C-alpha cells in the first residue's frame, strides 16, 4: 500500500502580497463595520420564539376555588425517570384525595414531560418558560403553592380544549 | 492683537492645562469605548450598549470596577519597581500632548491665547524624548513582575520600540527639512504656507511614520510585547486592578497622542482648507501670511475660527484613532522575526534613502529658485509619490513580510515500497501494561 503525502500548494514568495491582502482585508472589515445587520440578539428585549415542543418549568393546574387538580394518585413520581417529584397524598372528609406535599426539584428534573403525559386529571404540566434564576439553591425545589403560582402558559404539547388528546 | 500676558496669562495657562488634560483623559476613556464598539461592529456584534444610552457610560463603569478590584502584588515581585512601572508608562503618554497645538489662537478680552499648553522651542524633540521614556516603564514592568512571560514581553518591547524609534526619527527628518523648524506650531504654519498638508509632499515619510507609530504604541499588528496568544498578556501579566488600568490608559493615551501627532505633522494639525484660518506669531505679531512685497498681514482671530479649527483637529485625530482600531481588528500579529526584519531591513534603509531623496529635491528646487509654496509642494509630491509607489511595489512582493503560506515549496521525497504491510489490516496496538 503506497503511502501518499498531500503536498500543499503554497504560493511562491514572489507571487504573494502583503499590502494588497492587507488592504482587501481592511475593505472587508470596513464593509462589516458599516453593515447594520447584527448577529447579536438583544435578549431581554427581544426573545427567541420557543419551539412548539418546548418543555420548561412546571405548572400545576387548579380548580376555580384554588384547590390543585392533583388527586395524589402517585403516577408522576412513579414514572419520573429523574425521581425528582416528591408526593405525599392525603384524603379529606368527603374521601377526595389531595396532595399534602407536592415538590418538584427543578435541578433534578430532565424536562421529559412524562409527568404531564401520565397525569390522569391533567393537573401537572410542563410550561413554556425558561428563566428560572434564583439566588439560592433551595429555591429550586418548587412546592405545591409555587407550582400553582406559576403564571406562564403550559406547553403547546397539551391543548386545554382537547385535554386527553383525542 | 497682543498675546495674553500677566495674571490673565497664568490663569489661561492653568485653564488650558486643566482643560486639555481632562480632554485627553476623556478621549482616552472613550477610545476604549470606541475600540469595543468598532470591534463589535467589525465582527457583526453590537458591543457594549447596556450602561447608559448606547453604552456611553461604559468607560465610567469600567473605571469604577478597576478601582474597586483587589490590588495584587506578586510575592516575588520587586515591589518598588513593580509600582513604579505603570506610573512610568502613564506619564509620558499624557505629557506629550503638551506641545501639540489643538486649535487656532483664541482671542479674549485680555489678549490672544495660544491653544497649546507649552509652545516649547524644542517641540518634536520633546515628543521623541518622552515617547522613548515609555519603553522604560514597559521593560521595568516586565522585569519587576518576576514572571517569565512578563519578562519576555518586556524584552520584546525594548527591542521593538528601539528598532522602530530609528525609523520614526528618520522619517521625521524629512519633515524637519521641509518645515525648517522643530516646533509643532511652526509645522502647522509651514503647512499653511505650503498650501498643502505634508502628507502629500512627504507621502513616504507619512507612511513610514504611521507604521513606526503603530510599532511604538504596541498596537496590532505590532503588539509583540503583549501577544496574548504567546505571552499570556506580556509585560502586564501580573498587574491587576488600577495598575493594569494604568497600562491600559497609557496604551490608549499613546494612541491618542500618536494620532494627534500624525494629524499635526502630516495632516496640517488644526489647519482647515483655505487661508482664512492661518495664524502664526511672527515678531510678536499674529499674522495670517505675507503680502507680495513681504510685509506681514495681520490675522483676525475669532472664537468661531478657534472652534472650527478645533473641530478639524478633532476630526483628524479621530480619523487616525479609527484607523488604529480598524487595523487592529483586521490584521493578524506579525511574527517576531518579521517585526525585526521589517524594522531593520525595510524601514531603516527606506527612511535613510528617503531623507537623501527629499534633501536632494529641496536642494535642486532651491537652486532653481522655486519659492516655498504650492509649486514647491507639487514637485515634492511627484517625487515622493514615485518613491512611495516603488516602496509599495517592493514591500508588496512579500519577501520580507510574506504570509506563513508563502514559503518556497519543499520537494518531499516519498518512498513507496510496499513491504511492511502484509495482511492489509493494521496490527492492533499493544495494550498498555
């Protein structure tokens, strides 16, 4: 098997130019200097359109009287691949189950959206949102109140007029 | 009009000191802003635009940040020289501005005020003396840091600045021969008298001066002393906070001063086209020119003339600042040997030869009895233009500063005897034991 070495064609020193190359380079940079189109996105003022499949920070749907829709069935902590949902269920006088503790650790969450898919009462949803900055780490464990307070829309993967995707 | 004298002169001097120094510092601050903005535009970015309208308060934010940062002193550094170095760099870069006239003389109730801090008779020599002092600060900073990168940066700075100082001084000799004096006010006056700016009759000196000024200010493509890809950041590697800021300010101060110098020496300083703004002190009298029979014509200084000429001066200086920034974000750094080759093999002989050429041309023109004026300048322009074109032609052949790609093709002998490989499959590499 023959070994082949690729010989790069280099211009001879006599045929190369520094000044002309430098001047054409300066013309190029000048063209860019006066070019008004910029690649930088002015982030807080102009936002990127999120994908319709975007899955972000969770939202807990609630009834009109402010109770969470969650019935503490335990499906979402079971299906959660990251094991980031902590649920302690309870039962009230009428026999309705409700979550006593419902916490999502947004650090551990991988935003797969399986909690939303598995929920039988369409209570927990992933949302169209990504600005989650906090000053302390413990603020990233969202409790039930916080999940219900989230005011961003839930993901477009879920259509409220057709809740069970039929 | 009489020149200002007595107590008002002292007050005017104090005000000029304060005003021009503040102006230079302000321009330096906004040169950093302009650098970041222009570099961003060149790269299709936006640059700093968050602090204040269009980011105009960015230099102030930078200053506050640098003051509040922690000053570090390397344990093995030589403390005294380590602290002395930024001062030694900063001061020469700012004091040089004292001899540069920034506008036409300003008439006041007490007399005419020259718009220059110190119209010293040694002019250009003062500039050269102080600009070469700056190299001491750089070398000292590199040496006192006790850091090998800083030391290499300092060494490179000394070699580079000494090399290009020669070409800088020699390119100025042509100017001095034409202007006949070393004061910068008289240089402006001579350009007004010649009817054209020295950039035309002395075009090659202009080009050599610009190249040397780039090398003297350590700006790309001559930023060997910093060379961040090779030497971390060169001579100021160990500096932090305000001491680093002092190096930064002095770099931009050198840029501003060099731009103002180039504007003054080669683009007529505050002179604007036309003879309406000509003004010069001649035997204690402010004149705008000479009549046919040689009698001086008195100049009419006015506030609007001062303001307009200052605008012209600012525009020229700003133009050179823009060129500085523009070139920095276009051209890559030279190799070190290219810098030295360009300095000693190209710049030095060219400037020496050019001095001879200009001297001979001036001598011939004087012998032929051509008066110092437009025709005089025109002949010099033609001669210099020819010299410039031939200089460009030879520089452009790429012998001295060819790109890395331009090397003589090396023929590689490749032996193609198929012996070793038998099975067609490479032997698996032995596992590490």
